[in-house]
C-alpha cells in the first residue's frame, strides 16, 4: 500500500496579521497553483475568502459576495488539493457537537486537517471583517469592526481547517471554518451553525507548506516579536 | 529575474519532544530526499545529528561520532538543499557577536534561514544529550542529562537554523546550531564558540515544509496540549 501523504499550503501566518500586516503579498493566480479549496482574507482585510473547487469567492462586510480576480493579492490564505480520507453524514448537530464528534472519532487532534461540510443548515451565523485602510490598526482592534450575518434554513458549503495548539502563531488553534451559501446569499467566517443534514469530509495533512513573503519589505521590517501574540490571537479569533 | 524561492524541510517538531516523543518516525533514507544539509536528533535522543553534504553524522554522548545508516530513524530533523544567498568572512567574533551581526546586517529576523560556518574556531563548546530508554521522560528532565565537550583551535563546520519567535513550538526560536570538527574530534549542539577565521553562508527560506508522522499512533495519541510548552522549550533549549 502506498503511504498516505497529503499537503496543505499556507501563505502568510495569522501571527503576521496581529501587528497589522494586512496588505496582499501573493496573487490569487499564484495561490491557486497550490490548492483549489481553502480559506483566507483579501488585501486590507477586505472580507473573508472561501475557495470552492478553484473559485475564490470573497464575502465582504456590505453583504456582497464576489469572485476575486487572478491578479488580486492576499496577505493570508490556506489552500489544498482535495484528497478526502474520511466521510460521514451529520444530522441535527450544533457546531460544537460536530467539532467534538470529529475530534472524538478521528485521531487528528495533533495534526492539521481540512473540513468540508456540504448540505443543509437550519441556522448559520457568520462574521465578515471590514476593509481597513492605512495606517493599519492591530488585528485585535479590527476584530471589533465586523459585520455579522445570520440565516435560517440554508444550503451551502463549509470549508476550513483544524490546527493543533502547537502551531498557534502560524494559525488559530482549533477549528477555523468559512461558509458560502449555494445561492450566495450569505458567506463569511463561521461564528456558529446548526447542521440539519450534511455530508462531512475530512482530510488530514502529513505536510504543512508554510510560505512567507520574503520579497515584502514591510514584512521583513515589522516587529513580530510580540510578547502577548498568543493572547491577541485568542481574543481576535475567539 | 526569476523570483527567489528556497525551502527547508522539517520532520517532527520541537514541541513533540517536550512530552517525550523520542522514538524515530522517519528513516534517514527518506529524510535525505528532502535535503542534504541540516541537523536533528536520533531515535531515543541518542545524540546530535549533523548532516554535511549528504552525510548524516551523529555525535553521541560518549564522544563518539558515527555515520547514521539509511534505515535508522529520527524523531526530529531539519534539512535543506543548499542554495546560498549570502556569504561573508568572519574574524575574531564570539557566537553572540556573530549572531548579532547577522541579524543586524541581513533582513531575516522574521523568516527561517540556514547558517553554515566553515573555518577555524579558537574555542568550541558543545553538548550532546544522552540516549533515553522507555518510559521516556519529558525533554526538560533530559536536558540535564547531557555530556559537554570543549576544544580550542579546531577547524570544522557549523550548520543550523534561525527560527523566528512566531514559530516557537515547531522549533526553538533564535539560532539552533550544531558543529562537527573536520577531524571528527568534537561535535554536537553548540553552546558556545569563538570564530578565529571562517566563511559564513546564509540561506533564507520562502517555504517551510513541516512534515508530521501521521502514521505514528504514539504521536496521534499524545497529549500535546501543554500549557507551559513555550516555557519548557525555553528552559530545555536555552
């Protein structure tokens, strides 16, 4: 049997957003060479990105959902090519119940893995950050400037990742999930949801390809030696 | 001009050693497919690995230095293929002075980079951990069980990496350097050195390939959610 190997690609880190490195540093065209499912944010934190089967949707804070252009840049994004390892049907579960079920059933608590959930949701609550302009504030200040959207009885797709605590700094520990409705009526970073009936797909990764913008002077110069970075990540993403 | 891209490969993480995951999980043969310069440790923490130009040397706590076999396994190792970006001559510098010079001169404080130093050292001080047997103790307890070696006026090679604080957990933040004398009379993890005259080579990385042993049940089961992991890393590696 061939050994299972699967990789996820990440450009930028959550830790880089903490002190306000919000400008895009990789084009969508380059990003999608490394995966066709995933999540991220746009330049200036102008919304929440949801990449579904090679299409990079952006949910914006005014409620609009558009497709990002090939030449637009992102400061932070995570993508992978699909290679599903586990699949099950979920019925009548809250976000918390589903996440606990996954961690109890599959031996993935210490690795990165992708989560995709396709089906019907009795309730969905998302948040979308507001576009920032220079001079950029720290992430923690921006986390309060966001639009919140709610909808009942909606069909759509959840896509995102679980990251172990060991990698906090690179990513937010725990589940980090985005959503897009089939009819594009709602999207964004998932604050909460209730599944009525959906298929859940999991893909654990053996390799994390962490890419950094070595050609970006602002990143190279920035003071990232932040004493309370872990606390700030917890507060901003919690 | 072609855009500069360079990658480093890491199997396992420092964070996995903290609670005592010391057993080898990747063969030397597989590891060297991802790089031919680097550092690491052997299964059971049986010494300090120094990979020089595709040869995986192991400095052991009894002072012996041997070459690891292709089928031997490592729990934690970092390797890269050489693609030097910066080069300079260092004369009469302490370890601290040299490290400060590098961070002051090159814009690499926020990225991973490799350091190679080839030449003459007026003094070298290394430590080599002692081989552990099951049940494995936490890394912090093992850090006190180590042999220390010192030598004056020795020619050799320093190889290792700098990791930014953002990646603490994956690696030890700051410089993590190993040494091997040309005549194999001394090797190990560098505690201190004084350069008399040497050439310093730097290679910053745009990508960190972090590989995890998804096929290792002990890793999957282990409780890595350690509240004071960062403190323990600081104490064990300081």
